[in-house]
């Protein structure tokens, strides 16, 4: 499934953004701007998997992922 591959790539991108933010290489605002598309892709992938298993899909927010 193409959506699941995109979600996996988005997770890797978000991990990279999180690393850059934690090491102060980018600002919080810049990290938030970079994370918009990967968060949408990750949420779409999670929705596909949750529907397959009969759960309610939940979206991921920037603040919750960066914790």
C-alpha cells in the first residue's frame, strides 16, 4: 500500500525533525512548519491501519509527536 509507505517515510522525517529540534539546530516554529505534511501522511497511514483493526482513527498532533 502506497499510503503505508508514505506513512513510514513520514515517521522517519518526523524523527529527523524531532532530532533537529532537540539539538537546537532548528527553531520550534521552523520544526512546526516542516512537520505539517509528514504529520498529515502519518495520520492517513494510521487511519488505514486502525480501520483494518476496527479501531477509531486518531490524528497525531505536532505537540504530541514531539514529546
